[in-house]
C-alpha cells in the first residue's frame, strides 16, 4: 500500500511539474514573436530594408502609398489619428501583408509632441513620407487655425523629431495651391508661389520650414507639389472614402460619384464664362497610382543636403465639362448638371509643366485617360457604398 501511495504521489508531482514547464514554455512562445521577431524589426535598422514612416497612411493618398511601398518590399509604419482616415484601409493593408516586420499601425496625433517623440525613439525609421494634413480649400478659409495647426505646426513637429532622432530622408506632400493664381501657364517649379487661401499658405509655410532647416543639416528632402488627385487602386483593394460630413467640401470626383449614386441631386458647375475652350475651369488631374510612383522615385533619388522640388501632374488640362462627360461615361449614369455663376476664389486654368520630374527622376504620368481613372474609382465606390465600413 505504502509503496503504491508514494508512487502515485510522485506521479502527481511529475504531472504538476510537467504542466508548469509546458505553461512556462507556452507563455515564452506566445510572448516571443511580439518581443523578439515582431516589434524589434521596427525598432532596429536592418541592412537592405528601408523603413518608411507614412504619416496619414490611413487616408486616401497615404493608404495607396503604403500599398505600393509594401509591394516594393519596404517596411512601413503608419501614424494616423483617424480623424479623416479609415481603419478599414489599414486592415486591408494588414491583411495583404501580415508577416512580422512589414506593416505596423500606430494611432497617434501628430500635434502631440510627446507622442511623436516617443514614436521616433521607439522606431528606427530610414525615411518619412509626410501625408497627414487637412486638405480642403473651402474649409481652410472658414477655419484657418485648423489648417495652420494641422499642416504647418504639425510639420514642424515632424521635422524636429526627424532632426532629434537622425532620420535623414523626407518626402513632403505639397500642392499646386502654393502657387495661387499665376498668370502664366503651365506652372513650372520656378513659378512664383503666391498662395491665396490658408490651405496653400499653410503648405507653403511648411515647405519653407523644411527648406530652411535642410540648409543647416544633411537631410535629403523631396517636395512634391501635386495637382488634382483622382483614381484609386486598379486592383480595387483601396479607394477614396472621405468622411460623409466632408461631402460638402468635396472634390469634383467625389461629387460626381455621389451624383451618380443619387446621394446628391446632381453636379453644380460653377462658372461657364471663364476664358477657356468651353468656358469652364481647367485643371490637371493626376491619377493616384502615378502620384505614388513619383513618391517611390523621389525616395530612390533623395540625396543628402539637397532639396528636390517637383510638380506632379500630367501637363495636360481638362475642363470641368470634359470631366463631367468622362464621369458620365465611366459611371454609365446621365448625371444632372446645373450651371451656376462663378465661385469666388476659383481660377480659370491650372496645369503643370512636369518636364523637370521627367528629366531628373524619369517619372511621367501613365494613367492619363480621365475616363479610365474614373472607371476604376467608380468600381470601388459601387462595391463600397458605405466606404470601408
Ligand atoms: N487629394 C488631393 O487632391 C491633394 C492635392 C494636393 C495635395 N494633397 C496632399 O496630400 C496629402 C494627403 O491627402 P489626402 O487627400 O490623402 O487626405 P486624407 O484626408 O484622405 O488623408 C489625410 C490623413 O491624415 C490624417 N491626419 C490628419 N491630421 C492628423 C493628425 N494631426 N495626426 C495624425 N493623423 C492625421 C487623417 O486622419 C487622414 O488619414 C495631404 O498632405 C494633402 O494636403 C492632396
Ligand atoms: C486628431 O488630431 C487632432 C489634432 O490635430 C485632435 O484635435 C483630434 O481630437 C484628434 N482626433 C482623434 C480622433 O484622435
Ligand atoms: C486641427 O487643429 C484644430 C486646432 O486648431 C483641432 O481642433 C482639430 O481637431 C485638428 N484636427 C483636424 C483633423 O482638423
Ligand atoms: C525611364 O523609365 C522608363 C519606364 O518608364 C524605362 O523604360 C527607362 O529605362 C528609364 N530610363 C532610365 C534612364 O532609367
């Protein structure tokens, strides 16, 4: 009896020990991927891997940039506070690239200096693509402080953090709105910048901060001045999904799709008496896929102690009437159009001279068929009637 009792006890002890060992091992294994192979991939530089911080990566253009960077084997950290971006876009990107060390999302406000510094001290970035901003001309006139805060002041914080943590390459999202109303077309990079609204002024100030700082450092800077961005991922994984409350501020492509869906009654064309070929305003529409390609080329060509400034457009203007016709064909909907008088602050004609970026970065727009770009964007819109939700 005694002998059996002892044997049983020792077998219980053995079982308890085994369970304890397995538990410890399990805890160790579960913790390991996140602490060793996971987060340190982001916190340490790795030769052959370029780690790009994409601010505003949950937004329209930023999310498309992240998709391309991941496809090209970059390591990406998104920082976004989702004030205007979509977590749905981030989830799609995470689903496409789930491997550890490819993509991480950090929820933070770029206006929070302590948060920004913490992010820079915990991550080893090689470059920054700074997309995060507020970006509606009309809203900027109504709420200028929102623009100077979230564009100029936040860019200052990002540049300071880069300087403090030795991050050497910056690709900055600027805009043709920094040129204002030049009297000579097309717009070259030497066209004087005389912005006429707080959005353009805030972006111009941010450019100035970056340029002045770069003269005192060995930072490699590329400033890209985009014209009117349209389109979405040709494979239909991402799209443009602005907050419903921003519809009023909206850009022409969003308004066109809303009209095609019957969310709004029709399109309002403001101004038919401009000195243009059909009386409506002329703009230079650049497809987001081309725009992102310009960013990747800019990143590859960024040189320490140099600032490259480039217009990113097609060099070809389309009138609002031409845009509306392309939109009707792309959606197959005979959108109702109301012709109204001019909106204050609109200028007749804006288009780029993109020859500098062709010469220096070998970049040129390829998706230049308006109808085709709108068809791609419309396909996503139709499949996502509630955006990313
Ligand atoms: N869309 C265009 O036609 C156009 C033209 C010229 C320049 N740009 C520039 O391109 C950039 C991207 O524009 P978009 O159209 O993708 O806009 P978007 O609103 O879709 O994206 C901006 C992103 O930045 C984030 N963000 C804003 N403030 C933030 C903050 N304080 N902290 C953290 N995240 C913040 C938003 O949540 C959003 O996800 C902007 O800098 C814009 O000025 C856009
Ligand atoms: C996003 O950042 C702005 C400051 O730029 C802040 O005022 C706002 O509350 C933030 N929004 C969210 C959802 O965190
Ligand atoms: C921008 O800045 C203002 C403060 O001026 C803040 O109230 C707002 O929430 C900020 N963020 C956005 C996305 O507008
Ligand atoms: C420029 O780009 C084109 C493709 O757009 C490519 O065929 C060509 O080889 C490139 N030229 C140089 C000098 O890199």
